[in-house]
């Protein structure tokens, strides 16, 4: 597929729109001031500016079928370039909708955080009907996605409103898993290939925690939430988890911590001893993730655990007594069907965890799935129907959406939604998605986000990605932590 830009170079947004209809493909780009000859499938995206007005025009040719859309705007339109980009995005969306069966319900919103846009409109004082009008007429969002975005923003409102800019959260990365799932694109390493790195990794992580605490404690910041993610943190032994959690408690002031999550993730790593240990060390929220309640789908994605193991781990979690338990599932997994996904949703609702997170499969470049024969059949999965069913059943069962985000290459341009029983929304998940609080990330693959809402500043500090380089260049990486202090010095 070739994208031809004439009189404009709005590549990023327009290519994003095209990917809604033709996902997981590489595009060729041609830039010209006039027309260009092209064979095969292509989209011609033109802006021709004259003294008084600009003609915005899109012509698409796909599989021998063609569609065109055009609009004119005055040349003195306020914010001219951005308006042209927005209109061309809409024109391309409309032209491609004529040629494709794809229903892209988020319209031309291609970014990760659609709710952030809604929150911004709420803080500008816009009413619900004004927000719906903007989402539908400017961004072509479907009524049902407007509902879900608005509901999510409403759940977040009181949490965001009461948030002090003196608070921060801590993310601890444990990038190890028992085996690698076929759809995984995280930095996580399997125990088989990298288990020997763990002892040194735990030592270094503890050093990083102590060092960072010595920097942060002097800045007058208050620790609000802690989140252990990865990977699968419970891949570590009970003793290793206890060591890390002890270093956190002795390094930071824990008295104001409102939420402490450990993403146990894979049921095959969960034991009563590990859960009792993490609970005794302060964990209040646990994530146990079946992804599906179908054994054959689990096998197809390389999870190497069974549905029964999930139920057993869930019972141990219940017995251990956490304030909140989350379970993650994924719509659109290889070999999954609508009926078996429906069983998964119904089965989890029966268990009644405080949180249920419904992801949509996203086929990432680095994932094994992207290079396998299964990819084409996955693209035809009924992910849209699955997500719709989950939303309907969860709403009926008293859950509310509290955070929502999208990723590149998600099936049918869908989204991930965190659902919670009222009062059990995970603070950390809202902070990370809406970018409203500083999150200091420690461990391999950690990406610290420093947030200064008042002045609209957001800076990132990256750790080394893989455990091997994290261990190898540890001292060099530690020096970068000083950027946290520099950021807050500028804030003052
Ligand atoms: S459990 Fe999660 S992090 Fe680990 S391999 Fe599977 S998808 Fe990747």
C-alpha cells in the first residue's frame, strides 16, 4: 500500500488512520507537490492551497475499487495546519469506510489514551452533550465508544480531583516469566533462558531501590502506590520477593501508601507461601490472570498452565485475604471463539473479583504470533463481538469502567478496559494511563515518568531494557536517576 502526500506531509496521523483499515502492514510513502503515478493499492492525500481557500481531497484505490472524498476550507482558518490534518483524516476515514468492512468505532482517534481527551474537555467545563458532539462530529467516534469513554472519565473524576502533586508511585519491574506467551512483546525473559540472571538482578534492584529512595526522600514527595509488574513477579521465590519488599519498606515512608499491587500474573507461579509472604509485607491488591478459561486456548498461546490451576490460585488468593483481586482476560486470542470467550467472561463474573480487565489482542511486531501462520486467522477473530459481550455483562453485574487504553495493532482497533466494582478502582492504573502522577520505575525495562501537571511537563528516564544489560551496566544506569532531582529542582 502506498500513501501519496501532495501539498502536505501529515504522515503520522494519516498512516494511523489507514492502519485502522489495513492493519499490520508496512506502507510506502511518496511526497509530491502535484500528482504521482502509482500502481497497486494506494491513497492519494492532497491539499491544494489558493489565496482564499484550500481544497482537501482524498482518493483511495484498493483491490480495484475506488472511493473519493473532498472538502474546502478558508485559507485563513484558525489553526490552519491542524485543521487540515484533522479534515484529511476524516476524509481518508470516510473514503476507506466505503471500501472496507472494518468498523472502526473509535473513528479517527488513533492515540493510546482517548479518555485523556475526555478528561481535558471536562476540565475545560464542557458538558456531556458538548463532549459527545465533539467526539462524534470531529473524531467520528461511535455512540457506544463515547459512552464507555465518558463513563470511564466519570469514574476517574473524583480520584483525579483529589490528587496532590506532591505524591508519586513506585513501579518495580520483575521481567521474568516461566515461559514466553506467543503474543508477548514485553521485555520479559523465560526462566529457561535467563533464570541464572535472577540472583544478581535481585541484588541490583535492591540497590536501585535504596539509591532512589535516598534521592526522593529529600524532595518532600509522598509515596502513594506501589506496583510490582513485569513479567511475572511471582516467578521469584518467596524469599526473593520478601527481600525486595523489605528494602522498599525500610527505604521509603510507607505510612501514606494507599495501594500496593503485586501482579502475580501466571497461576503456575502462585503458591500459598508466596501469597502469604507478599501479604505480610504490605501487598493489598493482587492480580491473577487466566487470560482465558479454555485449556485449549491456553495451550495454543503457550501459557503452560491450566484453567484448574487458575481456579486453585484464585482460591489461595481469596484465602490469603487481599483487599482487591484483579483478573485479566484477552479477547481475540488464537483459536478462541465467541462461545468460549463468553464462558470465560461468565466464569469470572461468577467468581466476582473486585477488578476484571478485558484486553483485546494486539499483534506486536516482536511477538512470536506476528511471525506465525496463525496470524491471518487471528485477524478474522470476533474480537469486537467479544468485547461488546464483556462490556454488557460487566455493566449488568455492577462493574464500571475505570481506565481504558489502546495499543498499536489491536484487533479491530479496539481497546483494553479495566472494570471495577465501585470503590475498588486501582489508583495506579489510572495514574499511569492518564499521566497525572510521577511514576518512578525501577528494574529492567522500567520507564520513569516525571509529571508536572501545573506547567504541563512530562519527562521520561529510561532504565536498560533487558536484565542482562541492566546487570552489566548497572552503575551507569544509576547515575541517570539523578535526573529525578533535576526535574523537581526546575519545578520549584
Ligand atoms: S505472562 Fe505476560 S509478560 Fe510473561 S510471557 Fe506471558 S504475556 Fe509476556
